[in-house]
C-alpha cells in the first residue's frame, strides 16, 4: 500500500481508537488525545471528532466551558451530521442558561 493511502487512513484509525477509549474503556483523557489527532492529521476530516470531544467535556469531565467551545466548532466544521448539530445547538443553549444562573 502506498504511503499516501496510509496517510488518508490515519485519521480514521485515530477516530476509532478514540471511540474505543471513550465508549468501552471510559478513558476520556486518552480518547481526547486520539480525537484531537483526527483533525491534526487531517484538518479537512469529515469525521465527528470535535463533536465527540465536546461530549466528553460535557458528559464525562463536566467542563462546560470547553464543551461549549467544541460544540461550536462541531457545528461549524461537522455540519454533515445534522442530528449532532441539532444536539450541539440544544446543549449550547442549555449550558448558556445554566451558566447565566450561576
């Protein structure tokens, strides 16, 4: 397999490793690392890695500020996933309401 073909698969592999760490091992820190590698290795990726990072910060690590940042990035850069965009917009609204109450 030519090196070029491998390069185009590396972001897919990083995404899958992130998924395994997030969903099966609940190792959120390692999952974050691999999801971030997805767009580092392929800035034009179509994979929902930013959305996954937002969910980890939101649900797993309870860091609402970072979750907001990544939800906004996901909406802007991962719009190929309409249901995820709808979810992200809803969470942004909800988090902003929670932060306004504090």
